[in-house]
């Protein structure tokens, strides 16, 4: 099966296999794409919103921030706190408790980003991580999450110029090629 919508953009070298991370509103995917653009293996979290864009959005709103403001605040932290809760509702309670205890807002926000990166890393454990990692989906615009993923996965993360349109571009290419 050709996975055009997940393939790294042409501006990124495509001589080797790629490990693609896609974080959407409700799910997360880790996909290995071979040099021919064919899916070699993949896994996904579709049980809940934990580790997804919705998780990030919900917790940003909990702190009365936009998603962009939440990412900027988190990026300024040098001491992310641990967020243990996987469930979005329990994580909200944990975030509010940490804030009530006086933990710095930026450290709480960074902790949320770190917890997502750790969940994505867990998701990738069933696959063999390839050093060429591409990150797509609207969440790939989040610089703090890119940094956290890079640290947790111990590799560089490549992001296309408009990561939120990679899937639509792939669908357009498939339609143009005649499906």
C-alpha cells in the first residue's frame, strides 16, 4: 500500500526508509515507509486522545491559553514537571493541582509536552526506530513538542514547511494519479 499522504516531502531526502510520526486531533500514528514510499509497518493509538492534538488543546484551554501560547510557554521552561496521568480528564486535574501548588506555569506546560513525547515513544517501541524521522500533522508546528520528541527519541525530527497539509497533499497526488 502506498502511503503518499504520509511520505516525507520531496525537499527531504528520500533515499532511505523513513519513520513518520503523525499526531492528529484524536490519534497518533508511527509509520515506517520504505524507499519506494510503501508502508513497511505502522502502529497507532486510537484508544483515547492521550498523546494527540486534542490532549494538547484541552490542557492548553485548562491553563486559559491558545495551543500556540501553550507551546511558547512550554518552550521557555528548563524544568518540566512529570505529568503522570494518561487520561485527559485526570491530566487536567493533575495540571490544576500542580498550578494550585505554585508550580511554574511554564514547567507544567512543558510537562504536558514531555508526557506526549513519552507516549509517542511508547507507541514507537513495537517498531524499529529509523534515524530519519519526519513529523506531520498540525501538531508538528509545535516547536516544544519537536524538541521533546527529539530528546525522547534521541534523533533529529524533520518537519515539512506546512505539516498540516501533508495528508491533503498526498490525497491530491493519489487523485491526480488516478487512484
